[in-house]
């Protein structure tokens, strides 16, 4: 997860217990860090520019228009369009253990210029043009995006005459990496498109709330009032992946956030994520993240130590 430095924390001023805000504004972007020091429900927030929200500490429950609610955890980011209202719950925020999130609002002109650059110099394999990313794209930060966000926190708060130039270069790389991540879709973002009336919404919610427990297709199909074979077909048709793939993706998403805590052992992480053996956890994690869990944890720590 992105880490706030002591220098950054010493410069902010606590004004309110819910959504206390520290902001820095430059030519093409504004960086906001929000701190919430008490539990709260249905807090509304929106920006007049496209925004990348990234969790730093704690947990939020996000409610977006026409989408199933979902947990927003450290190590995850969410891309939202301009003027999209976020409705947010803070179930764990406390004065001594605040929930922290950064929001990076980026000008549409900057995004358009990067898209033009990509189409001129980085054509897609299918020869289609790069276009605007899927908004409401919820993903796990890879090491590259994590490092850029950490660097941007430093640059925005730095007193340097050239910081607008430095930030512009970092923004360009960030936009490119997000668009490329959006193409790969590390795990299925189509689950955000399940509204509360979907026949699978209850099952999705159950999976996410019970990742640490054994999950099987028969039990899940019963909750959907479908036979196992019909449940498998419906699930894959609506989400594009099988139930087992979805469960493993959600477990790896949780593991990525947990592994960014250097105090957690690999065993603690895989058990908390519902994996029964380290070997299977290692295999699934490496397939999706292209690093073993221990390599990922070491790389994250190395990046943090360099900041």
C-alpha cells in the first residue's frame, strides 16, 4: 500500500473527524489525501475531473450509482469519471487508527494528450486506438503504479520550482500504466456492473464476505437457487469467468493488500485469504501477479525503503 511519510503527516492539520482533507493543486492535477477518524456512513464525495482514488490505510465500503457495493482496501485503486458521486461508509475508522485514501484528480486535457501520444507511438496489437479507460475500473495496484503514487505524494508536497514539470512526467506514466492495466484486467471488474437486482449479486456479496472460509460450487449454486451446472453457465455468461476463477481472483486481490504489510507472514496471508496450502496459494498468486508472494512482498518493501 502507499505510505504517508512523517514529513507529509507533520504538514497536515486535523480539522474534522470525517473526511479531513489535505490538498495540493498543480497545473494538470490536484492531489487530495482524506483522513477519517471516526466511523461514518453515506459520506458523499465527487470531483469535477476524472479521479484515481487509492486506498492507503483502513477500509471503505463504496456505493456507486448502478453498481453492487464493494469493499475498498489498501493496495487497491478505483478510476472514476468527472462528477461521479461516491457514497462511502467508514466501518473501521478511529481517532488512533484513521482510514486514509488519496484522490488524484487529473485534467481531461492531460488525459487526451497522453492518449494521443499512445496512439502515435504505442499502437495496440489489434490496431484499435487507445480510448478513454473504463470508468469505475477497480483494480489492485501493481508495483509500478504503487511506486508512481508514492513518488507523486512526495512531489506534490515538495517545495521545488520545477515540481509541475516533474509531476507532469509522472502523470503521463501513471495514465499509460492504468490504461495498460485496464486492458489486462488483473481481475474481473465486471462484478461492479452487477446491480442489486442481479441474480448473482447475493452470491458475489457472500463470496467477498467469506473469502477466509471454504467455498464450494454446490453451496454457492444453492444460494442462487440454481443447479451447479446451470449456476456455472450463468456465472460465466454474466461475469466472463468461472466461479472458481472469480473466487481465486478475489482472494489474490485481498492477498496483494495484506502482503504490503511487512509484519504479516506468508502463512498468515494465505490462511486469511482462504487458501488451504501455501503451494496452491503460490501457484495462483504467481499466475496472476507474475511474482511469488514472497517476491512481491520483498519488492514492495524495497520500493518503500527507496522513497
